[in-house]
DNA sequence: ATGATGATTAACT
DNA sequence: GTTAATCATCATG
């Protein structure tokens, strides 16, 4: 059920970005003082972007390793989470060979489980406005910088190929240019599920 | 030491 | 359509 190691390690970043569409991110937030029960949220990936090491000026790794992007150069299948615009977090899946510095940005999820928890974290928003953006989904899923660099096969963030009772979504994968970047705009490295109402934007 | 920038979002007009 | 919020990183002095 967990995405196998070889999927992370053998696929190219572009292939992985497409392969991740339709799979499920599960986040287990351990019990705290405030919450006595662990809080589990699940979302299906419906939109991704690939960031490559060669010929891609939009990639964080394009100008070498820094403290911030160091995790991008690690093993495929680890999570890379960073702060953007001083206030938002983005979640990526590291891909490609160790030392290359490539990753897949997760841009949108379809909320599957723990919708009430997500809504509370998102200020009471409705289901269609919980995970339809890269920083929205990190907030809804309870991801923090403490999750940076963790193995996605060990948790507390995990990615599964399947989820009980849910079949693979129908419809084509649409390829477009990426969103929100100033360089590398022309590269067709954004992928989303055609008929999903949960993508951040068409 | 200082200034510009950014894989965004929410709240405006 | 525009803009403020807000800070780690990087280029420059």
C-alpha cells in the first residue's frame, strides 16, 4: 500500500510527478496537551509540479545547496518542506538520484479523511477550500517544518498507492506550465487530474 | 549590515 | 484586478 522505494528511486522526477497523481497522503499528528487523540488527515493528490536540476531556473537547487534546500539533495522519497513568503509552507517529495536536487511539489489534494480537522486548521473553511493550493494543504494536513527531511515510508507523513474503498480516479492527466514562478515559466512541468474540482486553478 | 526576492494566500476594489 | 502580510536566503557594500 505504501508507495514502494523503487517507485521513488527509479522514476524520473517528471514521471514521479505524474505517478503521484491519485495517491494518498496520510499525516498522523501525535496527541498533544490540547488534543488527547492523535489527529489523522488523508488527502488524494490531484495536482503536482516537477522541479528539475538541469535547465530549470525555478528549482530551489538551481544555484547549489543551501541550508534551506539541503533536503532536496537527499534520498528520493523524503519530504522537503520549506517556508515561502515568510508565512506559508510548501510540501515536496524529493526525487531523482541522491545529490541531484530534484523534487515534486504537491499543489493540491482532494480531502478524504479528517475533513473536520482540516477545516478547523483552516479557519472553518468549507471542503472545497481546504487543500486546493500548496500552502493551504500544508496547513490543512498539519504539516510543519519539523516534518522536513523525514522518510515518507516511515511517517508521520506517508504516501499510499491505494486507500480502502476508493478506486483510481478516471480522466486524463493534463500537462501545463507551472504556477507562481518568474523563471522557467515556459516548461510544461505541472500535472493535474482533468476532472478534479480540487485543483488550485485551471 | 542592508535590501531584494519569493514554488502564496486572503482580503480587498 | 491589486496588495499586504512576513522572513530565510542570497547578493551586495
